[in-house]
C-alpha cells in the first residue's frame, strides 16, 4: 500500500468533541427567510405551542434593533432570560452562515443558563432567498416565505427554498388579495425540493402553527432516538 | 509559515470579528468619521494606541505559549497558566472601558473556538475561558508555528481592518477607496508591530485612547446598533 494510504494512526481533524457534545445538547432549529415573511410570528407560535412541552429558548438576529426579541417578550411567550439578541454587524447572512461565532456564543450562553434546554430556535435577520444557515449552528432549518411575495417565489428557488429541511409558505389568507395561486406554489416547491416537506399555512388563521409544531416534535424525537 | 500568518489575519477566519466595528460605528454616529480622510485618521489613531497595545500583548502571549519559533524554552504548564493569567491582567489594566473589555473577551473566545480546532495543542487549555483577544491571538500564532513578531503583526493589522470594513458597510463607501486607506497604513502597521514586540525585560506597550473608551461606552448603551462594539 502506498504510504499515504496508511491511516492506522490517523486522527480525524473534523471529528470535533465540542460538536459531538452539541449533538447531545438541545435541538437547534434555524428559522430563516425574507423580511416580514413571519419568522418571528412563527417563533412566537412555536413558543406558545411547545413552551409547556419542552425546555426552550430563542436567539434573534435582528439586523438593526431588538424588535424581534422585544416582540417575543411583549407577547409574554418567553421570559427574558430565554431570549438572546445577537448583533450581526450589518451582515445578517454572515452571522448565520459564514461566521457563526456570535450565534454560537448566544446559544452557549442560553445552554449555560438553562442546563435542561431541549430546543433552541434561532431566528435569522430578514434576508433574501439565498440566505441559509450553516449546519455548524443549527441541526435543522425552516425557511419561511410568504404568499404576499407572489406565487413566483418557490419557482425562483435559492438555497433556502430548495435545501431547507422544511419550507413554510405563510400567509395563505392573503392569497386571494394578491392573486397568488397556492397550487402553483405547492407544485413549484415540490419540483425543486426533492421530496422534502413544504407546508402552506396561515399564522393569522392558525396562531398555534399546528403543522409546523408537529414537525418540530418529530425532529426532537428523531434526535433523542438517534442518541439514545 | 507565511500561510499561517495570512490565515490569522484573514477576515475569513470565523472568529466573530465581523460583528465588531472597533469603535467606528459610534465614531460615525458622533461625526468623528465621515469620509476616507477622517477614516484614515481614526484608523491611524487606533493603530498607534490600542492597536500597539494589542500587538505587544499578542507577541508576549505568543512567547509565553512557547512553540518552535517563539525563541522561548518550553515553560512548565503550571508556569504557563500563571504567565498567561498575568498577561490577561495586563490586558485588563490597559482596557479601562468595561464595554471594550467585554468586546475583547468575546472576540478572544471566538478565536479560541476556531483556533483550538484548526491548530490543536494543549496550550489552549492554559488560557482562561474568555481570554482577552490579543492573548488568544498570541497563542494561536504560537501553536500555528509563528513567531512573536508575527503575532504582533496580525494584531496590528486586525486593529485597522475590522473597523475599516465596518466603515465601508456603514457609510456605503467605495470598497476600493477603503482598500486604499488600509494600504496607505501598511508601513505604519509594520512600524507599530515591530516596536510593540516586548524586549527581554518584558516591557509591554500601554497606549490607550480615551476617545475609543468613550465611544465604546456610549455605543454599548444604544439599542439601535448593528455591531456588538
Ligand atoms: N395576513 C397575515 N399576516 C401575517 C401572517 N403571519 C405574520 N403576519 C404578519 O406579517 C408581519 C411580519 O411578521 P413577522 O413575524 O414580524 O415577520 P419576520 O419574518 O419575523 O420579519 P423580519 O424579522 O423583520 O424579517 C407582521 O405584521 C405579522 O403580523 C399571516 O399568516 N397572515
Ligand atoms: Mg422577525
């Protein structure tokens, strides 16, 4: 065998004990998507629906203010010490994908404060269709778009639409008002998502986000099973 | 070893630097920085005060950590812990602003997180959990096989590149103009880092700037900020 094929004492540099630890920590769920699509509304809904079931916390990545964190506090879905806001240095996308340091700090702070934590939601700053989370930060990601952006959005694609673990098309209640065809959105999403799920929902009509909450429960179960 | 130095000074290194403006966000809000000329003045001032201090601390930490090119006999681990702790206190004493202390420790932790995986070495365990950034940088340089002068160069260089990028984003400046500003400061960066390397007596630079301290304190109280510092 050529010497460069002898791997007997090979130490895998990618096998990170910290990352292994992370797999035993809370499930980290990324909530990404364009500005105003309903990421905070979904985070609030999940907190309301799952807050009694799981020990959970939220990290927000507002571009500019602490608007999202304040919304979650105001709506009393989560106590203050379970919400951390991260400053993204004018670059929300970098903070969730290219250099996730500030978000990791926030997650670790929450984990340190609440050692029993089971679920952490990380809301990205509103960005565009190319925004996606690094899997160094989250275990699974939900991409939230809305009907008001037009029924072309799934067709335009981008990593959020095509590669997210769950695509949520929110605000179906607005479809008749903006002339969006939900069947087209459903069909176009299916065409680019290679079997991964897409839910068309209205948080206005279902403030509990029933379907999405069920999906998150399934992710938590899958994770617990994988590490049992 | 040039590649390791380039890696340490590269803004691609995911250590969290991009969320810090080095005071530029508040300098812009206060009207201190508004165009290329005032940016250059601000950066030169930062380089020769806190930049020089950071460079000296980084070089000292590099020498303390030991390593093939640090010119130091390997110290027993216990001594190293104590020496790095002493340097951390020196950094604290040179950073009067609580906001800047927090920003430095936050960036130090970010660098340790990536550094200990990119350049694994037991020396990382000798640092406090949230070391001041120059200490983390010095240790990273040592374990990456660099010399104290390299650690100083990286610290001096980073003291202007982070804020320059922040200014470019906040003022929507022409990125080429900002590149010109930083290129013009190249010689000054070299001079500052060369002068900052501590001599055998362990003398460390102690430049600070009350303007930077004040900007940082005002900035920390704002709720409408893009940058962590
Ligand atoms: N009609 C309708 N409005 C909705 C629905 N979901 C959210 N909204 C509204 O859409 C607006 C934006 O919702 P947010 O949850 O703040 O959106 P976001 O994605 O967090 O926005 P950014 O964080 O600013 O990017 C708010 O006024 C919500 O009340 C929905 O299902 N139907
Ligand atoms: Mg939001």
